[in-house]
C-alpha cells in the first residue's frame, strides 16, 4: 500500500501561504489537507472556500478538504467550486450521511466520512460503500499540535479488516498527532493517508519530516 502524506496547512505560516504550499510540495507532500472549522462543531474558527481557492492557485496537488462545520450540506458546492478534490464530512454532524456522500460524488469529487475518537467505526459501516475515504480522527478535532490518542489504533484495525473483507476501495486516513514517532503505529494498524500539521510545519526540515512520516512500507 502506497502511503500518502498530507500536510495540514493549519500549522503553516499564513503570512507566507504560497511559499509554504510550494515548499511543502517540493518537500514531497502528496496531498494538501485543509481544515475548515466554524466555531460550532469544533471550538475553533479557521477559513472557508476563499482560502481553499487561493491554495488551489498555488499547487496542482490534490486538495483534501476536511469540513468541521455545522450544516455541511449547505457548503458542498462552494468547496468543490473552490477546488476541493476530496471532501470529507463528519459522521457526528451529518444526519443524512448516505445522501450527503452521494451528493459529493455526484458533484464530481471524492467523498470522505470522518469519525471522532469517541465515535465507533460501526456507525459508518452502512455508508462505507459510499465513502472513498474514511478519516479516523486520532485527536479531538479543533486544534493542531495535540497529542495522539493511542486507543484509536483498535478502530483503525477494525476498519482495515472490514475494508479488506468486503474488498472496498475506501482509503483510511488518520489526522491528529501524527509525526515520525506515531506514524509507524498507524501504518501498522492499516492507515494509508497520513495527515500531519505541527510535526511538519514546526520542524526545521519539511522534506526530512515527510520522509520520516512516510518511512518504509509497513
Ligand atoms: C485537527 C485537524 C488536523 C490538524 C492536525 O482538528 O483536523 O488536520 O491540523 O494537526 P497536528 O498534525 O498538528 O495534530
Ligand atoms: Zn484535519
């Protein structure tokens, strides 16, 4: 399984956004992860489609947009128009998950569903066929630089076994507290897409950190 490293811009220097995106791309990033927060679903506010569109103009890499907002259905089109290639919504805030995931696909991009650390994998089993991506949060969403929650590893294993047994194409992504120390654990458990914010952007050497996170194949 090819590991995909997706730096989260949440921890970049926004006063130098273009340079940060270009530097992390040159350093080997596979995707760019964008955290959209509204101050309701999570206790933090970040940015909206305008910034996603600005990042779209800085890179050709796939944009992986992680929506942590109330009423995600009202904003799907806007984020897709802004340039999202992957659009992920949270199980906890999407009452009609099946319909929303189908809508994202209809709009022509890849659909992702995310579960918080306290949300069981079983809650998304009914929609797994609709999901191109399963984002398993390894911290409580809201902030960069938090500590990895090891109890989530069991959920990653459970999801990997389910995906293999049904021969689904869903990719497992992890997000939160991922760096050179924790990446071997999540890869071993079955994660394929590794989001990392602070560990990359707070390091002096983006290339080295991305290489360490990607590591050797599990
Ligand atoms: C957290 C966000 C993450 C965040 C990860 O709510 O979804 O994408 O940027 O940051 P680190 O890698 O610093 O834990
Ligand atoms: Zn995220």
